[in-house]
């Protein structure tokens, strides 16, 4: 059997390597238009920032090493120009010589990846305006920085924009990050993305949200000026366009293969395109969202690699089905890590999927062990308890919690299962009740009715007669509290129940949601049926409502008859 693979990086090489391990006698040709194969594109931002100093470390293989270890015929600098599905040939151009030739195949694998979206900005073609997708891209960016670039504008605050902002700050550049959405990391829910925005600002990145670059103008000596709609003119020695990617499917489209969402390649459960002798894997294909069941584009390395292997398995009779995709992803932005798995609240609302959300802020490991740091965790789950998604920010341990929850979602576990998971624990690594267990417990309490929650939207749209009750200490209250709130520290609540009006809904809050939960349980069992606890406490509320102004001053002595 002769197999031709188009695209020699994540998905394509994963396919080729697995195919060789299953079929020693197959002829396997890999055609890659760029000068490198099997390189670490995920490492490019870290090379830009200097953390990966050795450029060669990114180049995991060469055509020679792949010929020696896997007997693959890897041709770099060979671009596929067209596919003839009926004749089972591809038209190829050797870039260095301009030689055109045809390569026949029995099976074709398309792993052509994705292309950066170039927003229609006048001046986007100027030499200082770049993208980051390949090794040659990072070479050019490094040349600009090594050549004295001091100011950068980055368009787009997704994963690549954020990693590049960090990299360029590490190299000493002044960085302005411009994002069309009203938040960084549009894939996250806004309150979860806010920690990343704050971290960017702490690190000196100028973050411009809800706006766009409308024009780029040459400003002499290779520099450009970026215009924003409010009239600001941001000077830059380099502009990085990181406005997302689109599936690279022009070859497939010209060959008449069926396309789906935003031009992505349609594949069946075995990763076959509409022409069964042609497989499609990686960023170029449309995947099935594991939770919503809907079509999705998930341009990430993990799915691409697994699809490459699954397609080879199917070709050689080993089952080989594509896995539904959760979009589990992680990014480090200076000292903060953000990770997510499954759909967020925005996506669940858009898909019309009923869900609940809880927020909590447990320490990443035992609080008494030095270096503990809060982990901001949001868990999304269905009314029947099935775990649907999670998002987390913090430092060490964000990855572990999101990965555990990703596994739980794949296994169809419920929030009760999360509460009961047995996870590795010693003080430097976690707590006897791990944040994942705690998330399961809070969610279980919500489903059983032992807990009821309120959120920022309730503050913006207060119900009649609601009483805001702050159960933090008097000192915490004095340092900043919600306007109109009353203060009874949770430790004094049993003695001061007489101060709380009966028959009115109580919105209780504290810093993180734990003390207000204790207060809720006490109040519920003492004759107040309508008590709700602020989800994630003020920590979450201040992320949800960034402009929220807190009052300062002494608690009012008399509570009865007051309220909002
Ligand atoms: P690619 O790896 O992009 O490979 C496609 C290849 O096909 C390209 O080399 C292209 O030149 C070639 N090709 C296209 N058309 C033709 C043609 N006509 N003829 C010949 N060759 C062709 N993902 C993560 O999960 N985690 C990360 O941290 C992460 N970081 C990233 C950082 C950067 C800077 C970038 C650019 C991507 C990152 N990704 C990350 C995404 C990840 O790299 C991709 O999802 C993954 O590489 C997709 O694999 P693929 O095989 O579909 O496409």
C-alpha cells in the first residue's frame, strides 16, 4: 500500500509514525511545503522569549532521522498543489527547483493544519507586521527583536497572543495587546479571564479590550503606527497578528471534498473525508464537541496527534475511531496559569444546555505548607449531576485539577463522583479534600438543595426586600463591603439571630463562599428558608463586576427593618 501524507507536523507525523509501526511493508511519503517537519510549534513562543534558547531543540526530527528510524520518505519543501481523488494522485511542486510532478497514492492523509487569520486591516502586509505559526515565522520575529525592536502591538488575546505578549515582555519590549472582545482569552468565561487580564497589566502589558486596530501605517525606519477607533496611535517596531486561525482546506475544497463549519474538512467517525480513500486529521477538520455534540473547531496539538494515530489504526484494521473533543487547554501568562476543559458557561448558554455553575477558591495545597496559593476554580455541571466543564486560574496545580476533571467528563462522572475521587495527597501537593473533591461537594450541595447561590447578576437586578448580609469579620467589613450590606461575622451569628429580619430573602456573602455557606446552613436550620450564598464570594464577584465599588466604614448597629 502506498500512503501519501500532506503536512508533516503534529497530525501528519503522528499518522505516518503509527502507520509504519503497524505496516512495515507500506510505502509512506510525507510531503511538507515548509523547510521543517515534526517541529515543536507549541514551543515557538518560548523560543521567541528566550526560554528555549537553542533553536535546534524545536526541531524534533529531520527527513534523515525519520528515514533511518521509521523508513519514511519525507520531502520538505514539497508543496501539494492539487488532489485528483478519482485518479488517486496529487500534483506536487518542489519549491527549491520549481519542478512539478505527480505522486500516486492508494490512501491520502490530509493534515494541512490551519492558517493564521489575517484581519482586513490596511497595512497588514507591511514588513514589520508578522504572524507566528512556523519556525521561519519565529526566526523573523527574533530577528526583529534582536535588531532592536522595543515596542510591539499584538492583535488578539487568545493563546498565541498571550504567550507572545509574555515572550516579548521577557525580551524587554513594551507590549500593547489589542483584543476585539471585551475580555482576554475569549474562550474562557469573563470572570475567569479577568485574573489573566490583571496579571498582564501587573506585568506591564497595556491591555486594550473591546477595540481593534483599524489601520497600520508605515512610520519610517521599518516602524509602524497602529490606529485604534478612539483615535489613539500606538507606535510599534513589530506588530503580531494573533487573531485566530482558520482551517487550511483550500486543497480539499478544490478537490471537491465536503466541508463543514467555517470551511473545515468534514470527516466521519473514522476520520475519513467524503472520499473514503482520503483521511483528514488535525486543525483542518471539524470535530464533534464531546459535551454539546455540535460541530466544533479545536486547533490543538493533542487532538491532532490522537487523530493521526486513530486514522492509522483505522486504516490498518485496529478500530481507530476519532474521540470527541473537549478542547482541554492551558496557558501560562507570566505568573498565572489558566486552563479549561469542556464548554464554559458562555458556550453552554449558546448551545441551550441546562447547567449549573459553582465557583470556589481553595488553596492549591495545604494552607499551612509554605507557598500555598489560591486556585480559582469554576465547575459546570448538568442538573442530573454530570460534569460538563471546568475552568481554573492560579499557579501550580491548575493543570492537575483541570486534567482530572477532563478525565471525569470523558468518563461521564457526576459531581458526586468528583466529591468521592481518591486523589494523591501530601501537604506540598494538595489537601485531604482536594480542590476537585471540594468542587464536587459544593456542586452536590447545590443539587441536593443544601446550598443555594446568588451571583453578580442578582446584585445588578436585586429582588424585593432582599437583605445583604456580610458574614466576614468586622475588620474585613470595614476594609470594603457591598453598599447596603449588614455585617454579622459568622462566628457571632448564633448569638445575634434576633437581629435578622424574618420573612425576607437573605443574600449572604463572605470572601470566598465558605463562611457564607456555614451561615446559610445555620440560618436555614434556624427558621430562615430563603437564604443564598454568594458563589465564590467577593473574590468571584469582583472578577465578575470589575467596576464594582465597595463601601468602607463601620457596620451599622441595627439591622432590623433595613436592607435594599
Ligand atoms: P500543523 O502542525 O500546523 O501542520 C500542518 C502542516 O501542513 C504545516 O507544516 C504546513 O506547512 C503543511 N501544509 C499545509 N498545506 C500544505 C500543502 N499544500 N502541501 C504541503 N504541506 C502543506 N496546541 C496545543 O495543544 N498546545 C499549545 O501549547 C500550542 N501552542 C501553539 C503555539 C503556536 C505558536 C502555534 C502556531 C500552535 C500552537 N498549538 C498548540 C496548536 C498546535 O500546534 C496545532 O494544533 C497542531 O500543530 C495541529 O497539527 P496539524 O497537523 O493539524 O497542523
